[in-house]
């Protein structure tokens, strides 16, 4: 496990250090972590959701999350991207900022990961987890209040659990993701109710 932690952190840092250009291809990011699997790929791209980053970075990275989740659901062994997504570019400076802000927290989280509830790491369980993640990542694409952060946090926590084969953390991530979806939907309904109340108030005022 210790060796895996070293590899994980090193890959994240190499994503920035190995690039000599101002921009990095999304496909290059995925290729560098292909041998590690879906956990690291999901972690990197979900970080871009929960860390405030300038547009259009959040919209670019939400697409790979949908793709990776779908690939987990159908039982693929490693993440792959369609060429039209792989050719998209992100600024190296933005990627560097994301890595710089997240690396200390990643190291802290890795210290508490350990194999627990290992049935959550089975092939069947990972497909079910992928289905949940597909729902969360698809929801992130919808421009609703709070639709990004909490589901994105759920994906991030789940990705840590996948990397560490920690079923408890995987379940925690799914629960947080479901809470995020529920909060966003509730916010929309509350907002609509408030809108109609205000509309009726002003209508009665002028009639």
C-alpha cells in the first residue's frame, strides 16, 4: 500500500512537471494513469469539480467523469476517452494550481485508507458503483444550484475508496453523492415555490 501511495502522488505531480507547453491534452492526462485504473482517473477529474477553477475547465472535465463512470458500469478494465474529448486542452497553469492545492490533502487521505468491506471491490460491486457515479457525473452537467460541489465531492471520496479498496470510503462517497443530488433537487423545488409565491404576491398587489 505504501508503494501505491508513492506512485499515486508521483503520477499527479508528473502530470504537471513533464509538460513543457502551456497546455496539456486531456488525453495525455488519462494515458499517464491508465495502468493505475479508474480510481485515480476519477480522482483527478473530480478535483477539478470541487476546487474553484476558471472556465471552461469544469465543463471540460465533467465529460470524462461521465465516460469513466459508464466504462466502469460496463466492466472495462481501464479508462479510455473518445478522441474528441482526448483532444481537448487545459492550461498547464490551471492543472498546476489544482495539483498544488490538492496534493497535501491527498497524502493525508491516503494515510487512513485500508482494505475494508472488500466485497465493495468485487467486479459486480464496482459495476454498481460505476452506475452511481454515472448518475452523479451526469447530474453535474445539469446547471442546477449546488449541482457540482457535493456530487463532485461524492465522486472524489468514492475514487479514494476505489484506489485503496476501502469499501467503507466507497459507501461514504456514494451516500454523499446521493445527498448532493437530493439537496440540489430540493433547492430547485424550494426556489420554484418561492418564485410563485412572490409572483402571486405582486399580482395580488397590483390587481
